[in-house]
C-alpha cells in the first residue's frame, strides 16, 4: 500500500522492459559482430602448410630434449637423427658473452625463412615451451603431442623459458634458439653427426 500511494516512486521506472531489452540485445549484437570475423581469422591462421623442418621437443625437469627427425638423407649422404639435451649453464661456468639463467649448453640451431614445425610433449609434469620474441608458446603435456608452426624472419639468438609452474626450479628451464642461414644450418647438421 505504501508503494502504491507514495508519490515519490514512479511505477513506470521500476519496470522498464523496453530499456532492459535494449541493453541486453545491443551488446549481444556487438559481440556477434566481433565473434564472426574472429572465428574466420582463427581458421585462416590454422594453416595446413607442409613444414620444411620438424623438431620434437620433450620437457623434463629441468631441461629440454630436442630431436631433429627430418634428416633421413641429404642428397647421397645418409644422416641419422640429431638428438641432444639442453641444460642450463651453471653460473660458475658462464663466459663473458653468456646470459645468466638464460643460456644453455646446447643451443637449438634453426634456419630462417623456412616453415618450422615444433612437436612438443613432456615426460613428467606440465611445461610450456615459450619463446616470446618469436611469438611461440605451447604447453608440453605428458601423453599429449602439441604442435607449433612458425617462420623466423631474421637470423639471431632468441631466448625463452618454461612459463608453466612445473616445480620449484621451473624458471631454470631456459630455451635458446639460434636462427642462422639455411646453408649454415645444413653444414651444422652434417658436422654434428661426426
């Protein structure tokens, strides 16, 4: 009774269905207009280009294992697979041109301007293979194989780290990619098997 006879309360203001419909429908239309081009871009970005080089990466505590599995033969020369582990360089063994907590004993050598596919997994816990300056990040999950494709546009040394909280020393799993010319990469592949 008090609400009905009170002159300070506007009954039309309490239930305005038109304004409620407007502020529900307008944001929904805006979200749909954003979602449709975004989904189109997601499908376009998921390219099915055949990669020229495939690298398998396994995350361990506290190092990465790399395997170049594409080298069955280079011309008439048969080359077995290239495999190595990349451990962090201890602080007492650093030279002047190395970075503390970022450098590894075996750098991953890759050619530039070539489609590279990285297959990533883990042997123990969750890891994340991340190289921010190349825009590459993928989770390494035990029992699951994730893939990342990228093209390095220039030569250089690119640093990354595990960006998953995978244990007490998770920040001590560095990643170093050394991007070189394709001819230098092929020479390295031949020499690394001797």
